C-alpha cells in the first residue's frame, strides 16, 4: 500500500468539494444557518438544544445516549431542553447572573449536561473541571476564575477546599443521600420543584460562554476564555470535518473537562442535531469496542493515546466486535502516528482523519477533510476561512519545508477572547497579526502541515533539528514498543543527544540486545542522526489527564530539575 497518499475512498462520506469553497470563502454564509441570523437573539444553548426541541420533527430524537457501568439512559432534545430550563431556574433562584462563573466538578452524566446548558441559559460562564482532579488542581482553577457557584457530587466534595475559597458562595450537590450541612443546595430536591419553562437570557455573540483550563503539558494551565460566537466554527467544522448527517450516531471520547469534550462533545454534534453518545467509566480497549458495537456508532472522534492502546491490544480483539456501522474516524490532541493509520486501514478499512487545534483556538483549524488525500504523519490543511503559515520569531512567513512556528492569521470565529485575568499572556500569543501556537511544524509544497513537536521539545543534535514526534512514531513501529517519549538531553559535544523512554508490549523482555535492535530500527528506518543514543524502558510514560505525553517531565526527571506544575498529571 502506498502510505504516502491515502485517497478518500469511502462511499459513505459526503465528499462535498470543500476545496472549491476556499475560494472567496466568507463566514457570513455559515451564519445564515443559525436562528439568531434572523431573530437577532443569541444563545448557544438555544441553538444547540431548544431550537431542535421546538421542531416537531426533531424534538423526540435522542440527543444524549448515556452509558456508564451502572446506568444507561437516553435523553431527547425536548427532555434536555426542559431539564436545562429547570437547572436554569435553580441558578436564577440562587442569584446567578450574566457573566458569573459557575463551575462543574462532576462525572459525565445526564445531569452534567442539563446543568451545563442551564448555566448558559442564565447567561453565566461555565467552567467544567475534569472529575479526576485532586485538591490543588481544583483550588487553583476556582481561585483563578473566582467562581461563585460550584456544582459537584458528595464523592468529589472532599477535594474542594470549601472554606478557603472566598469567592465561592454556593455549592450545589448532585446525588446527595443526605446533605452535610444546610448551606449546600440539594440538586435532587430543587430539580423536582423547578419549573421546566424558562425565559432564556439572550446575550451578545461576544459574551462569555466558557472558561477552559489548558492541559498543562508545557507548564501551568491557562484559563482560556471563550464566547458564544465560537458556535459558528463548532457548527461548521462539525458539518465539514466530522461530516455530520442527521441520522449519525456520534461518539466523542473526550471528557468535557477538556476543550474537545465541549467543542466536539457538546456543541458540534448538537448544533448539527446529531445523536451523541456519552460514556462514563474507565477506558479499556474492550469496553470502548463494546460501546462502538452496542450503539452502532457511525462517527468516532478520539485521541492518539487511546488509538495506540488499541494497536497494542492486537488485531484478534477487534475481530470480536461488529464495528461495521463505523463510517468515519477522527483524532486530536497529539500527533497521529502513521503506524496507527496503517492499523486502522487494516482493521476498520477506514482512514483516521487527524485534526489539529488547541484550547486557545476553540475549534479545529488544520484538518483532514473527508474529501482530502491523507498523508500519514501530516495534520492536514487549514479549514476554509482559516489561513495558516510557518513563521519565524518575528512573524515573517517561511518558505515550504522549513521548520518554524505554526501560526494562524488572527480572527477566526472560535478564537479565545482572553486568558482569564492575564492580558499580558494573551497578548504574547500574537506577533505581527499572527496567532503563534507554540507548536513547531513545517508546511510542504502542497500546503500540508507536518507537526514536529512543542517548540520547547525540538531537539538540536549535532547541528540538526529533530522533532521528537517522528522519532516516537518510528519507535512504536517496532513490534516490541508500545509507547515512546523522546527528549533532548544536554551533551557537551553534540549540543543535545536524543534520549527515548519506551514501554514494551506484552510478551517482550528488556535486554541490551533488544534495545540495540530498536536503536538500529530507527537508524535504518528514519536516519542515523535521529536514532536515540540512549533508550530507557519504563513501566509507563507520564501523561496529562487529557492523554498527552509530558516530555517536560521526562526531561526534568532525567536532569534532576524541579518538575513544575503537575496538577494535570495522570496517576
Ligand atoms: P498547555 O498549553 O497547558 O501546555 P496543552 O497545549 O497540551 O497544554 P491543549 O490546548 O489541550 O493543551 O492542547 C493543545 C496542543 O495539543 C497543541 O498545541 C499541540 O501541541 C497538541 N495537539 C493537538 N492536536 C494535535 C495534532 N493533531 N497533532 C499534533 N499535536 C496536536
Ligand atoms: Mg498549549
């Protein structure tokens, strides 16, 4: 198989000619699909939920298909609309107003989504926190955002330093058998009494909708502020890139504590009126295959860290499930290793479509559209209406095939509007009209972008610049290697040498000869200068809770340096 050019060949896709759309593209055209374009009344919760609930043909369609080990439930658009009216009434009763920050610290459940939209319906700003956060991570985010209300569960309450957060005035407890003290708001009682009618708070498209904290891969997480206007791009990328049709069953595996879990776990599917699978509980390859099979998922948006685990789990496992309903698979969060694309073509007979974007960008920017030829290892090309380039540190565009800063022309619809309470940080992203991402990449002659690494992660060895990603990708092609994290280690002679940390697949034993074999494998398969001089076997590779390899931690450990902010480190 020629892996350098994988053609779109699935008859199931809508291969609309988005290439042609790039010419003379205008976001104004996309806006016409929203009801506010006609009415002037804006609220993303209305567009995502209530609009469908008011439509006799759509209201009884399942919006949310919830599945967790001990609970299964389906919620229609009409039900979700009413439930979020009820939560909005609770928030209003307790004095929540437009612009207030209301944070959610609870597992994925139907109540999470009802609360989320209730927050938007009163015009407040939602701040979803990942349920596995420990006390320090919760404290930092509630302090920074000055949230006045928190919605949580009795199980998680112990991680909230309630008495040390002066701004936090109210705590709503969901699923409490009995209330610890009477100054908590009991969700289960309130929801029974709350009316399911609510006059939604109409807002401005530039009013706040969400604060998301970044993953913390490169340092202290930043509070990224998004406004209702982002819905334009959530909707459009859902339509073009995720290829939503009204009868799709879609599953985005990300938790709403991360931006993927809101932009593509909430807004994109529901703005497009699609049935959305929400799965609680832990990841195992078996349980995820089971979810795809059981709900006849047609579109699946997931991440390289999970996909690599599927590859390691082997081809025999996947054969035990009927995954024939699946028609489209997408990935985000980390570079997508070519090995994973080869595997998917073999086991699913489907391509995996990589998408690149960040918390700060709010939505996809560089993607593989269904109509595009895929070049494994490349993130693809910018969506219509977005201009991307590789620039130097002064914001000057660099020619093709030169590594530099991946940058986007300022001003796409879902761009963050602030770093919360940190205008200096916000300004620092912009140079010469470009949003500079902090990722390094190059662009080929055909306009495909190739991720190299985080700027800080690029390795300078004997005068050559090596991106850790291509070394990691080559390493995991070796049958013994499950995962790899690659760093530059200071070296008096070479500037830096390449050091790789790997985990082994089941059935492989560590030995000097195996390490040498792996080294030779990279040397002959990639290049001599990119072959790691040192390889160390570990039981696991440190990752953020959103599943990203934390190379800065590998480096700090290796060099005996302070580890910095580890609030998002996976256990
Ligand atoms: P922090 O900003 O706190 O260090 P983070 O950058 O990991 O954390 P996110 O906003 O969740 O936080 O992740 C965005 C980053 O994820 C991008 O800057 C990029 O490095 C990486 N990323 C996302 N998608 C892709 C992709 N398709 N290919 C390569 N890298 C990707
Ligand atoms: Mg970042």
